[in-house]
């Protein structure tokens, strides 16, 4: 049994979960025609989801003793369930997910590997194993788990986003080992961010990273990039964010040689917080641009 729950600052930070992660945990089970172990796991999982949501919401105001006690109780219930059902892959998966969220990485990995051994078709398990390997500096191993998660659940935007992030952050490793060529790496990374943005149109961070990924291309389609930044601007009501996206549009117009368009866009950026970035772009406008 897990005897001690550690709620370190890193653990609390890990609890700041995005909505997609909360939606993924625990491994979902149908309420109809469920067995007793499945019913038990569903009940544990409902409490786990609520507890992780509280952990994310409380932040530095967290009552650590109360949270530790509740997490310890959940771990105890998982141990009892697994003692009674030692081949229940979904329980190992959900328990491993919980342990990962409270910074018990080694224990989490053991549970996830056991779940993967019992059932190799749980996308959450593949994704979490990919996360662990990526954090351990093993991107060439992590990528296969991310790809497997996507194959099993192709419409989950988080999996695509994490694949794109891994390909970007470990691009030197992939190129050095010959896993990808420069062109195929850029294409795969860009497509991953595009899929994430399209599958979750309300997730601004996904749409932003997709728009940003055009800058990571050797030969970007600047018209598509312009459309992506315009789309972001249309989705926000914040003047500062709108002007930030407008700076990106102006930057792209400069790259396209459309200096008059860039000048017009820069003229609408008035936020003092953006003045430094604006002046860098203004400096790139040639003196002979048409006025």
C-alpha cells in the first residue's frame, strides 16, 4: 500500500490541470451492466475527479492535511480494489493517473505499466506513459506512446497537442537519430498542432500554438498563418489580446512584403504593453514602402 502522500509545491503545480486532463480521468466505465469491481472503480473515480478539481482550484490556499487525508483514503480504496481484482487494467490505469497527479512518479509509472501489460488498448495509459518518458528525457520512446494514444483515440485534442509539443521540444534528438527528416518533422509537428486546434476550437492555447507553429516551418504558408491569427483575434474580446494577434499579422505581412498592410495594422496597436514589440516591427519597414 502507498503509505505516504507527498503534496510538494511541484505536486500542487501538477494539480493545475487543464479541463481536458480532468475529462480524461479516470478511465471511463459504462454505468449500465457493470460488474462490482467496475462499480467500485466508478465510485472511486468520481471522488478522484472531484478531489483533483479541488486540488487545482485551491492552489496555494490548499488545506494540505485535509487533502493528504483524502488522497490517502483514495489510495487505500485502490489498494483494496486491486487486491480483490488483481487483473483489472482500468483500476491500475486510474490509480496510476492519480499517483502521477500527486507527484508520485515512480509509483505511477509502475501502475501504468501494469495497466498497459493487462490491456494495451487504453489511450489514457499510452498518453501518461508518453508524458513520463518525455519528462525523463526519452523522447524517442515517448513519441511511440503518444502515437499509440492518438491511434486509439484520434479525436482527443490533448494527445495531438502533446505530440506536437514533443516533436518541437525534442526536434534535435529526432533529427540526430534520423527518425524524421527536417521536412517530415516540421510537417508532423505542424499537423499535430492543427489537429489539436481543430478538435478543440474553444481551447485558445491550442489555437495559439497552431498559429505560432507556422514560425517553426522552413517554408510556411503565410496566408494560412494570417488566417490563423485573424481567427484568434476574432475569438477574443480583450483589446490587449486583439492587438497582440494584430502584431503577428503585421509581422506576417512584413515577411510577405506587404508593407502597406503591415503599416496599417501597426497603426492600430496602441497598447503601451506592446510598444517594444511594435517598434521592432516598425523598424523592419523599408523607407521606400508605398504610403
